[in-house]
């Protein structure tokens, strides 16, 4: 076999990714952008956040800083669909979006949603994480945690929330209403 150029200076792909334990967390929105949906009409808000209270505060910032790969990605992300009037699910989309807005307003006294997603930066929200089983391209089964739902900060602080049952590969019918979306970033924090 012919030696690979600069092989000694290449970093190996190793280590495991630490998961935030399933549960509820008080989080702060770091950035929010409206983006077009890739596979359907309409758009969604891409909400990047980090845990801001408790022993897991700054979890995603520490995770991001610890990544030594070229395609770093921020794992504290959830998408919120924006209602699309042409969709047959418009009424349901409106209810979900209204719940999101109410949870942000309830968690941030004095804040009122004015149809400008950039005003969400710095606002607190409650985020409930659940376990999701995945399968790698090599067939290995592993578990991650990801954002399952957004609630008010008061709900998290009261402890009156339910951590979702783990979603396993064999039980895909338990897919979350809103899947998390992870984007790649260069060397700087994505916000």
C-alpha cells in the first residue's frame, strides 16, 4: 500500500458525542432565522438555543467548542413550522405556532411577538428533550437526545412536564411533531 501524504498530521475521527440527559431545561435562544422548507412549501423558524440554567448550562457551547472536526455543528436546534395558508394542515399549523409564541411570551415578561424572528434572540424558553434511537450507515444502533417540544420556562421550573417515552427504531410511530435540524458551521460560533 502506498503511504498517504501527511498521514501523521491527520486527526482521527474518534470519541463519542456526549448527550444532554433526557428531561426539561431552561434555555436561551441564541439565534432565530426563517428558512424555506426543503421538501414542502412554506417555511420554518430555525431556533438555535443553549441551556442557560442548572448543571448543564452552556451544554451546547461546550459541545461545539470540543468538536475538532472541519464540519462543526451546533446541536441545540429545533425547527418551528410557520403556518402556510395553502396547506391542508393550516389550522393545525396555526395552533402549534400560537402555542410556541405563547410559551415565549409567558417565559419573557414584557415581550410581545411582533412578527420579527430576530427579536427572539436572548429570550428564554423551556425545552423538553427525549431519547431517540438511531442506526448508523454501518448498522450500529445508538441513542441520542433531541429537542422534543418547547414549553414555558414556568413549566420546566415547576417540574410539571412529561419526558417523552424513548423512540426506538422498532417503534417509529412515536416520531416527534417537530424534528430537530442540525446545521454545519465553520470555526466561529454560529451566532
